[in-house]
C-alpha cells in the first residue's frame, strides 16, 4: 500500500498569515533552535542570553497565536521565573569568587556583591532563553505531529513512536477518570471532612478506582492496536503526512544563521 497523500497542513489554515509557525514541520522548529539552546549552556555573559530571549519572544509574538494563556506565560510567568531564579542563584554564589566586586546590599556580616548578581542573572537569563526557544516548537506543535514527523523524516520505528504517543495520552485520560471518581464520591456523600488529613484520606480512596479505570483503558487500547495489526510489519501506511518543505529548510537556515550572527557579534566565549 502506498502512503496517503492527504496533507493536514493544507486544510488547517492559521487565523492570520503571520502565524507561520503552525505550518512548519515540527522537526524544523527543533533543528532551528537546537544549536542556540546548546550554545547557551556554555556562555556566561548577560548579553547573549538576553538577545536570544528577545529573539525567541519576538518569533513567538509574530508567528504564534497570542491567546490569554500564551500572553500570561510569556509576559508573566517567564519574567517572574527569571527574576526568582536570578535572585536565588545570586544568593548561592560563593562570596570568595566575587570578593573583588562592589557591594550592592550589606546586612551585618552578609554582603551581596555585584559579581554575584551578574552570575545569578546570567544563569537565570540562560535558563529563560532556553525555555523561550523551546516554546517556539512547544506552543505551536502537537504531540501527534511530532511523532508523525519523527516516524516519517527521522525513520523512528513506528512501534516506538506511536507506543510513546499512546502512553502520553494516558495523562489526560487519568485526569478525566479522576474527575469522574471525585464526582461519584461527592454524589455518594463521601466527603471525609475538611483539613489536610481528610484530603489525604480522600486521595487514598481514589487510588483503587483510578487503577481499575487505567487497567480497563489499557486493555481497550491494547485490543484496538491488536485489531489494527500494530507491530505485525516493519512499516505502516500513514494516514496523515507531515511534509518537510522548502520553507522548513529556510526556517532552519535562518535560525542557525541568526544564532551564528549573535555569537559572532557578541563574542561570549572571550569573557
């Protein structure tokens, strides 16, 4: 049998022509940012991760759909996380390493020096930039598309890819089962009181029915896969193709070129 020529990217149109990230191959979004993410592990200055962070946020704002969740993540959670990590790492820096830098805060015998703040916020910015670069693909790619791209372009065995995808889909199923169990307990009046001990008792009562539901779901998934001859042949016909197009290659080249230009201009390895 030949693979289906159906292209899901041809029928799913972004709400705006600017939202180009949704039409790119998932592997292209990974390959374009992977060199920058690996490089950020080794740089120690403030400017390089700050520039990568700004570039990643700009790419998301231009190429992704700005929902309330996305805006809250990019404009709220990410900056607060960088601030918290920067302050935390600044407090953990060995004082002897920054003894020759000016003091910023002094409380009795304890002194927070400028060098500690630089080290702490350089680390925080590196982590924030890596997270922002990962969000380029994470916010605009679905799990099934990533698995399909791995199977079709990277030649990952479909037994591995689709088995991992089936296991990943157990997580929302567990959430649904847990909500049903909680509702059933409330209907039957199994409140258990209030307070931390009551919460622990209620959670303990959810374990057995949750495991029973998980076993039933696993059996249904296994029967469905067996009925479709999953694993019987080395390859399978793909219903949905995830194409790798010229624009994917262009995105990878532009991403790597931008990363190289930033490193050449800022020279972080000379610090």
